[in-house]
C-alpha cells in the first residue's frame, strides 16, 4: 500500500506508526511524503487558511487521483463533515488527550508573569486561556510542534499550549512545564487519534485496514465529533473528550464562546456514541439558553 502523509516530524511519526501496524498484519507499505496548504502557509492563523481542513486537503486530492492508497491524518485536523467519496476506514489507538504548557524558563501556568505572551493557533485554546487568566496575551504561533518549542525556548513567547501527545511522540516530553488536568483545559474533539482515510470505492484497502480499527477510540471520537458537528458554529466553540469502559461511554462536553462568556460543561453517558452526544448537546443548549435568559 502507498501510505501518504505530510512531511512534518509528527506526521511522519504517525505514518510510521500506521505502517508498522500494517506490516504486523502482513501488509507491505511504502511511505509517500506530501504537503498541504497548511504546510505551505506557516504564518497565517489556522482559521485564516483556505478550506475547512488545510492540513488534510492535498492528501485527500492525492487519494482521489490514485497517487496513494491511504492517507494518514490527525483526526482533529479533519473537517467535521467529511467528503462522501472518501472514508475513514480505521482509527488507531489514541494517545494522551491532554494539553501541556511549554514555557521559556520552565514556569508553570500560574507562575507566568502578568501579561505573559502565550502562543496558540487555536481559538478553543485561546478561549480557555482567557477564562483561566484574563491577563494573558494570546499570540498566534505556527509551524510544526518541534519548531514551536524552539520558538518558546528562543524567547519569542513566554509559553505555548501544545497537545501532550505530540510532544510525547516526538520525544519532547522533557520540555513540558505543566500538563493541565482535563477539567482545567479541555482538548479538541478527536485529539490524540490517528485516522486512516481511503477512497470510498476501494474495497481492498478497506478490507486491509479494518483489522486496525480500534473500537474504544472509534466510539470515543465518534461521540466527540458528533457533539462538535452539532454545536460548533459562529461564536460557539466545542471541546470534548470521551472515556470508554468496554461498551459504556462517558462524554465530557465543554461549550466555549469567542466572546468570552463562561464555559458550559455537561456530561453524557451511555452505549451509543451518537445518542450520548445528542443528549449532551441538548443539555448544553438548555444551559446556554438559561444563561441567555439570566442576562
């Protein structure tokens, strides 16, 4: 199989992880390195990049053109509404879903100076940062994970918020000044999960990848992404993480506002990921309506 991935160190780690899984199942695989529009523009804020999935777009076009057989993505980078001609045939066992702080001098979040400049390219992270510390100044930080760490260590930022899993996969866990609890800092839906995407009509590729699909990760991320799809629009941002215990699922949903309103947290549980997400979304909407009524 021809396995397509972006050329960043983290993307290559994920691709090699996928290739190793394939080879364990007796499948020969070769790596094809591609770029995306998000790789070519490393200065603009992510929300200013074209399209719904700037780190996925060119890999998907290579799939459609038959240049590769499977594309390796960070699940959280994919558009919530996926294209009908492509499908995610396998989601690999996910890593950590937490967020971590890398700081210039190793300080924890609460010890950063007043007015500290904290790098992030995520509106979800910015909304939570401002809620936790209104004095913090958020500034856009781009480029791959290892380069972001270098920018902080070089003094361009006092600190930056990064996904713990990316730092761990690149051997940079020793750069973490603090890992936030999920209660303090909620992650993106799908964080830590690796998606393997194929053409919808490629039955052979789907058959090869099916044994790699991790049930628990699929169930958890389905609930998270369903909630994001239902609630995230305009001024509303969604953070979510789900935990599984055999077939039982617990979804933690946080609804954030770009305008700075207090976050709304709800919990859903059950066995059907989409129903769990729907119930949690209904409770979140009720809570938001109640807050609006109070104002």
